[in-house]
């Protein structure tokens, strides 16, 4: 796996962990962390798979509407 793909996968893993822990509804620090993680992954939009793009869109929805991540 090339370095860019490794970086993307690492950031996706971090984002997934943060969402599973519902940091986006735990307080302003967690919300900022999730926004930052989404931005760090979304900047690779052109090389992301459809599944990864869907995940980012779902994460944005959860953050914007303060929905618990299950």
C-alpha cells in the first residue's frame, strides 16, 4: 500500500473510533476533533472509493444533526 493510501486508512480508522465514541456529541472539543478528522480525510475526495465517500457524508450528517453514532 502506498503512503497516501496508508495515511487515508489511518485517518479513517481514527475518525471511525471517534464517531463510535460519539465524541461529536460529547462536547465542543470532540465536535472540533471530528470536524478536523473529516476535513483531513475529505481532502482526498478524488481518490476515495464510493464507500468511503458515503462514510464521510454519513459522518457529516451525524455531526451536523448531532445524531448518536451506532
